[in-house]
């Protein structure tokens, strides 16, 4: 059962107005120079973007890389506000970052994926933000742990932060995939089912890693009904000091946004709604059958467990499970289903089966 969050609707933040979708946050991965920040902001304002993002402090894997300009960059964000009337936002990873942002009039902050994964840091930031009215966006953690994501929202909300949203940016993957991060869209879908009131932004830049994938990922976010996009945009991406391959010029960004098809959440078309109801009824029957099949499988798993105990045989048989997964992958491919999606499901079923056998 999800804990209730006390939130303020996104339309009341003073930043965005729904509809239409998407709400857009854009700007460079990193604030590099005053000229770069102001030139990019000017280009984005010219194409209708009103919320400007820029990394001031950059968490990098290795020391010695460009780790952001720090506090001087906040003065450049002040100039963006003054000259172009844009709202400005940046990432924070400590209470010190929060205090500096408050000092320089930053309008919104977000927590990065590494920070979300650390409850100690989240609590520190939540306490620093207490008694403020700043909107706060929370990126999903680097690993696919939705409860860790939700826990960060709960910590912020308990300190009085009510203008809350999330950013779906995919998760790290050890497997070779075409994207920088595995999308794991099911995390966004699950969060939406638990907290329909929380606005969800997609960060296609960090999922993609390369600008050629941004359009397809942004379209998928719109197809899933997400409210907004946070896209990295640089006046000259080829010269960017961080994540150059995934940034767009302001002109390329507006072309991407204009290419998107945004569908309504509902329609008054009776024929459409009737057809949808019939299909959903079919899904309900299939879901009931799935639950019945799972219950039957758990019953057999219990019997196997009893047999193994009587025979003094170990519960987990790694070789046997590897064979099962190979068959599952082959069957998924034959039926036109993503094999890795099916493997994730079966691994969850296997964990439950092992627990059943241990009873």
C-alpha cells in the first residue's frame, strides 16, 4: 500500500500548464562559461522554452574530469532569469548545494540518480529544503529499485516539500544495449499507478547517450502519458565539456518537439470506448488465468520442495535454471516478445518458487 503524499498539482507551480504536453525543461548538461549559458538560453527562449536547466556541480565517475564550475555558474543562471525571464534549475547533491541555490534564487532543483540511491543524502537535502517553496524533481536511482525512488519522495514530503515530481532517466546496465541506460519503462508505469498525482518527466538524453535516439525515446514517453521532457541542449554541442554526444542545439530541439505525436488521455468517441472496453475485458480474463497459472506453479514448487527435503537435495539447482531460461528466451523470440522482459518475469517467479520450496 503506497503511503499518501501531500502534493501541489504541477499547474500550480508557476512553471508549466497542462495541457498541452509535453512540459519542457532544457539547457546544457553543464554550465561551462557565461557566454555558453546565455547563448543557449537565448536560443531556447526564442523557440518557446521557458524553463532552463544547467548542471552547476557535476558528479563524475573519475576525478580529474570536468566537475562543473560551481557557484560562479549560479550567477550566470541569475542573468538568464534577468535577461530572458526564464525559470532556472539545477541538480543538488548536498545541503551546501541547496543553500547556495537558495542564495542565488534558483527556481527549482532536482536530485540526480546517484543521490536518490543514497537515503542519507536525500534526508540531508530534504532538511535543507524545509520551509522553502521550491519544486523538487527526483531522478530514479541508478539501479531499478522503485521503492528507493519512492522513499526519496517520502523523505522530501515529510519535510514539507509539496511541489514534487520525478524524472525517469533509465538505469545502469552491464549488458550491451544500444542506449546509454536501459529504459526500464515499467518503473515509470509502476510509479504512475501508485502515485497518479506525481508528474513524470522523461530524460531521454541520459537514456539515449546519443542524440539520434532522442526522438524515439521522447515519443515513447509521450505514448506512455508522461507529462514532460528534460532534454539537454547546448548552443554548440561539439564543444561541450560533458555529454557532448547526447546534446541538441535549440533549433534541433524544437524540430524534435514538433515531430512528436501527443495523444489525449481519453476520448468521448463511443465506438472507440466500446472497443477499448471489450479489449480490456479480454485482458482481465487473461490476467485471471495468469494468476491461476502462477498459483498452480507455486503448488507444484511446494511439492518439489517437499521432495527435495525428503531426498536431502539442495533447493537451488543453478544448471536446471539456466536450461529453463534458455527455453524461455527461445519461446519469447518465437512469440515476438522481448526475451529479456520475459527473463525478468521468470526470475521473479523463480525467486518466489525458491521461497515456496524453503517453507
